[in-house]
């Protein structure tokens, strides 16, 4: 297939460098680069390992029962609870 493309300056420079180091025509270098890039795009991205937050001991509960909201508020406000 014959087509016209516009290359960014940095891409054109990379193709020129590849032509000088590997030898070969512009067409061959461009087709090889596109082929390799397109195959790479079709591969699934590698999965990153999930981060696990390290656990630490915070000690025991300082209240008798945290289910009793009135008691928790009284202790938090330094009041005696009856």
C-alpha cells in the first residue's frame, strides 16, 4: 500500500539513525519499526503487583465496649460514666 505520512522530527531522526546503524532503506526501517510497534501494542500490558499496606499492632481497645456510644463520648470528654 502506498500512502503519505507526516513524521515528527524526533521520529524522523530515529529512523535516520536506524538507517545508518543497520543499513537498509527508509521503507524497510519504517516497516520494521511499525511492525514491531504494532505487535507490541497488541500484547496485554503487564499486570502490576498489588500494593499491600503493612499491618501494625495498635494495642487493645482502651474502652470496655465501643458499642455504647454514650460511654465512648463520656470517656473521650473525660467524664465519668455511670
